[in-house]
C-alpha cells in the first residue's frame, strides 16, 4: 500500500527514498564469497558482472569499451559523442580537462557547447563500432531518441550487438507538434538486436516501455554525479524507490506477457560499491555506472567527468566535475583495493555483501531484507 503525505491543502505526495536511505540486513546464513556468482545475462549475451558503462565521453572510448568487455562487463559507446564527431578526439579531451576548474563556470560550459557543435559523422560511427567488434567483445552503442531515426541504420550496419536508446527520460508516448516522434514499439519490433531503453523513474512509464519490447529498462532521473537536472528543472526521482517501482512493473509485466522478463538496470547516482549492492537489493538486475568508472586511470576524462546534459545547446543541465582517479580499471572493478571508501574492487564488494547476507546469485539477492536507515555520510 502506498501512503501519501499532505504537502498542503491542495497537494499530496508520496515519500520516496534514495539509496542512502536504505541498508541491507544480514540473515542467519552466510556464504563463502568464492561460492557467490555475480554473472549476468541479457538476451543471448553473458557477462561476468552486472556492470554496464554509461555512454559518456568521460567514461567510454572504443579502447575502454574493449577493456571493460575483456574484464567481463559491457561498455556502451556514446554515438553522439566526441569519438563520432572528431577523427582524433584526444586534443579536444585535453582541452576539456584544461578548462576552468571552477564549478558551474559559464565560460567552460560555453566552450563545451562549442566543442559539441561539430557534426556527427556516420563513417566514424561505423569505424568506432568496427574497432570494438574486431576486439571480440560485445558491441553496444547508444543514441538519444532525438537522433535514433537518423543514425540507427548506420549503427545496425556496423554490427552492433546491443542497442541503447538513452535520454534523461524516455517515454513510450512522446508527443510533439513539431516532428514525428519515435514510435518505440514499432521501432524495436523491426530490429533484430536487443534494445535497452530509458530512463524511466516510476511504475507506469516503465511498464509502458516494457510493452514496447525492450530487453532492458534504464531506471534513474537526475541523480548522477554531474547532473544539475534537479536544480535546473526541479525534477528528481530518488533511486531506491524508483528501482523498487520499476521492479514491480517487471513483475506485473512478467505475468501480463506470459513470462517475458525485462531487465531492470539502475542508471546514475552509484559512485561507490555500497550503492551497487543496494541497487541490486532493491530489484535491479544490473547497474549502469558513470562516475565509478570515470575514476579509472584509462578513462578518457582523466579524472574529469561530464554527461550529455552538460553541453546541451540551449539548456545545459550538467556540470564538468573533477572526481580524480583511483587506479587501473582492473583494480576499480576486481581489486585488489587500496581505498576504504568503496571506489575500487566494486565487484569484490558486491560478492562479499551477497556472501554476508547468505545469497549465491544476483536474482536471489534481490530478495534480501532491507531497512530504512537514513544517515548523513561523513567523508
């Protein structure tokens, strides 16, 4: 049962919780961490960990997508980013790193907008995806809904394995008087590859996205390390409640569809290993990570992190932030860790949390007991 709180005489609202508001509870049984499986499979593609790299230029390049694939995860290349706008994006990346270190610097934002005015080149989409494919790892690329119809044929011809349609929020019923909206259901039905789509922030929008035929739904809105969406638009959806709501939609759609399982993928706001643990405990099948992987030494941003919202030409809703580096990608994901703050050995921490609470695989761990335990983190 959902309880609403009276905000004022004319408005009521539901209380929602962030990942910081919840905690996992140990059970009477424990396991050896070596007996715990963190394998994840979506469609025909199997992975050694439930980790997808966010399609952000500070996180993913063809080289880091290949490296992540070899480590057992899935790297998603931003097909509207620097690697598809510039033949050699390294000088541009160096310039972005050298911009003003002041948060919310108008000059830095203006220069970011100028850099991303360069046109997307279809031949670069083809060559970047081909580079990943030649390495023998799963190939995934991402477009926003606004550019999907323009470039999806190029993406499919390049041989993508998993196609991601990712925006700040994506709905199955977009309405526009100015242009023909993307018909997600028709579009996905006509594709021969699995599609992950999002973000969604609640039960009803997620259920509608599942009905389009998507293989996975991204969950999250305005909670990432670089976003200013809550400040700029006043829109935010605390992630713990959002994941639980979308997991509820997954359960109901499983019954409605006669057994079709749609993966719930938490996206944004998970900068430490404990956040990953709690996201899966709330019902996520996998996580899409940005800042957690941007801290790797191999990350293109070299300690700087930004998203697509940071360079929107009319209403930027994100910042370029300095999060530093903590070690090689191998160490960030699999350890060994030399940090106590949950920024490295992310998978080792997940495995240990599952072992401590007595669960042997990810699907079982979604049933773990959780409690509300709001606290203020002390750094």
